[in-house]
C-alpha cells in the first residue's frame, strides 16, 4: 500500500467511514498517518470508591457487591452493578452490553476504568472497561492515543483503523541525511511515525516526537532558505514615485500613530523605494494597530497605480477588513476601488469581482485563500499582505506572490515570537516590531481562579452584559471526549443557557461548524444579537468586537501562554475596561505558576519569553500553541532548542551544496519537492 492511496484501501474503511474521515481532513493513507494523536491516556494507579474526590477519568478497584441486573427498555439493554468494599461503593452502568454479565462474577475483585460522574450523593461510572489486576498492570505500561474526532467517528475507531493501516504499510524511506540523523541521535522515520501513534512507553514517545519535530523544522527552514535564494535577485518592478496620500491620511485620522507604528511605516516605505522587492514581517501584539499600517501601505500602492492584496485567515476577518477599508476610503474621499474575494461569493458576485480586478489596476483586493486559487487574476499586483501569517503554509504564500511579477511581500503577525526565533523562522524577511499599544486602550485586568469561582464569574458576566457589554467563554474541546477530562463547548453552551435561563442571548461557535454557520454566529455576535459566546479557539483570529469586555477561559492549564494571550486579545479592543478570567482546573503549583505570568503582564513578547522558560521538554499534552506556522506537531516555544539545531544544519548543508545537487543529497531534494514534503506541513 502506498501513502498516496485513498483511505478506502485500508481494510475496514467503507464509504460511510470515508466520509467521516474526510470531515477531519483525512483523504489518503498519508493523511491518516499525519493525523497525530492530540493527547495520550496514561493509566494511573487504581483507587477505592471511598477515595474518589470528584468527576473525571480514573481506575477504581473493588469487588462486585451483588449480582448484575439486566433491564430491557425499548431497544436498549442496560446492565447495572455496584463494586467496592465496606468503606464505599461505585455504581457501574453498561449500555447495549448484556454479555458483560457472563464476564463478571459476584464477589470477585476487578479494576474498572472510565469516566466517573457524581450521581445521587455518590459516584457512577458508565461504560467502564474491565480488567483483572494482572491485565491492568500491563495496561499501565502503555500510552493510549487520543485523536481529534468527529460525529460518528470516535478516537477508538480511528486508533483501530490506524493499526490496520500500519499492518499493510512498508517501511518508509528516510528523507533526512543519515549524517544529521546520527549526529542528533534521532530515530528512523518509520520508527517515529509508528511510535507517535502507538508508543511503547513515554521514552519511545519522546524520541518519536523529537524526530518528527526536527523533520518539520528542518524541511520548513530548508524550503524557506532555498526559496530565499531564488527571490533575492528579484527587482522592484513597482517603485514608489509619489507619496502624498500618506501625510494626507495621517493628518485626517482621528488619532495619532504610536512611535512604533510610525517607525514601522517608515521602514516599509523605505523598502518600497529600494531596487529589490520588499520582504518584510511586521510583528505587533494584539491591538497594536497593524491593520491601519496595511491600509496606509495599500493606499500608497494605489496612488502609484498598483494593485495590492490583503489575505486574511478567515472569511469573517476578510469581510471586516473589507468593510473597514471601504469606510475609510469614503470618509477620507479616497478614490480607490476596494474588492472582496472570498469562497462564499455567489457566481454573480465572483464574476463582478473578477471584472473589477481587470478594470481597476490600482484596486485594493481583500480576501481569503480564494485569492490564490486559479481564476483569481490580478492585472498589476504590486503588494501582497498576509494577515496572521502563521495560518498560511509557505506554499500558499508563494502562490499568492506568484500572482504578480515579483510583488512586494508584507507579512503581519500578532503572534509574539521572541526575536531570536523570529529571525530563524522568517529568515527570508526583514523584521519590524510594533511594541506599543495605542494609549486610548485600557490594560486588560486578569485573574487566575479555581473551578469553585465559576458562579462568581457567571454573575460578573451577567453584570457586564446588563451594562450592554458582551462576553466570551472559551473551552478546549468541541464535544465531550471519552478520554480527555476537559470542558467541551457543546455541553458548556447548554450549561450556560440553563444557568442564565433566557436572560442572556447565548451562541455557540466551534471549528467543526460549516463556514457559513461560523460566519452567521460571528456576525450575530458582532451586531450584539448574541451577548455571550461559548467558543473554542476558533475565535482567536475572529471578528473585532470592541463591545466585548469579558473573556473566561476554561481549562486554561491546557493552553500555551502565548495562545492564551492571543485569545484574550479578543477583549480590550474598545474604550471600556476589559477583564480576562483564567480557570485553572489542574489546581497544581506548576499550572498556577505558569498562568500567573498572564496576571502579571499584558505584553505578548514578555509572555512568549516566559513561556520558553517554563515549558519543559515533556510538556506537550493539551492544546498546542498558536503561531505554529502550520506545523503539525512542532511547537516553536516548547521546541525552541530543536528549531535552533535544525537551523544550524540547514545553513551548514546549503553552504556546502546550495542547490542540493550532490549525490548524497538526492533523497533530500526528492523529499523536499514531494507534495507536502516527507509528510511535512510546508
């Protein structure tokens, strides 16, 4: 079986399972292998029923206190029992599993593993797995993968299918040079890809992850550097000859740019006048004012007769940029055509947009990935701006740049990457930093609390909504997981509706919703038709809602600090005081120490630097950081040491063989040119 084969080639995958797999982005066998586990179940020492402290996954040891009861209700068989000792018992429930009665004997001791729920003053465990003492000791030595799933496709089903795929796959050819692999003491690729899914133990998992992280960084940087070499000779075909529009707009804006914004704007204008085409990254914290810089630069290109394009990561954000730019052009009497190009346009709207792009050689074009698709034809593209660059792969950036004759490239990112890492990741670009926030914005007030604070937080949210403001509640999961103990947004939205009992309009948003559904929810929130939005991290680069003043993040311990900082950037965008409440479910000294960094500072670059210090080499469970530049498994904060090592090898390799023409590098060149690389997100 080949990795490019459709997933239906894997035994057991029919048309129905194929459709479900497609929903999570899995189409080929290779896609399956790259659907890495999001977490792993670690089987802990069992406890007695009397030692249970609360809800969550655990193993309970006890003797069956009586015979198992079978109830038949309609189409469902329900088996119930109690297990424990004189100090306490736990109720056990199995649905659709009548055969369990023949597996268990009254008076015998077993270990039951599953999710414990509080019920009637005691605890209940539904659908528990059953083990003897010996079986459980063996289980404790293993790590069970937990996959991102979808309706009708559980993590266990994905794991079962993954095992079948591995049974039929040959060993992969290793694209990484042997000398580098041996020097870094990395395991072979075929070992790493198997162990990341089904690790023998924690040590093997760490080795597998390090190899895959190294590959992602190495091939990403190699691709960037080779692309840089090709581009460096690109001349500036769109020189700036007049720039009267900049001072005109600056004199009419209702506020003054910060010193950092002015410095950044000057650097961009200077680049646009050089002999070579611009390649610049603007790093600016959330709310630092990057969008107005983009508008000024696009207005300048239009004044000189050139088109410019701004690519946003979501349709909601693209529409918001479009509406803002149209408004600014009208307010300041700027005779400039602003064109919107997104995937949801009707055929008539798309045809009109295409015609406008041909008719207006000085237009501002704003859109999503529709900008890089075939049929999106620019006539005079002089400047390409990508907003939130980490949301786009390198090849996407290339494709947009390829729409013109070596246009200027400007990348904007709100991800607070420490400068040492930014220089490595954006080795093909000059870097500008906007390190000031406009004075008109009040600093966000932050607090880290335990779960017992929830009711107080809800009442605080109610109080803010009564003032006319809005709020977010962020959950790490879309829906309840069989393996992960964390809040899911689907159930949480229902919980909020039950608590507020119709007093507050509540919406729900997650990444699995259809694009048009997400747009409807976010636009309703922007119009204040929804007062309280329960969401996953999909709001991280969402619509700008200045009226939102509160964000509450559940299971904050599962997120990286930089991502939490990005999330709280959704509030504090208006003139009112804003607040962020981080709920720490872990209640450990380590998690409290990490989260306290957010209470101490609203400076994204400081937070990113602290994150580098605080995240240990084994700290990779939970939600990966944002700003990961589409890496599948690597994290630029946690894996900074691997990133630096990979960068060193890339420089050494290309200084010796700039075009990868030597025989020793033949496999490497093939891996780099393969679609997606050697299973890479480049």
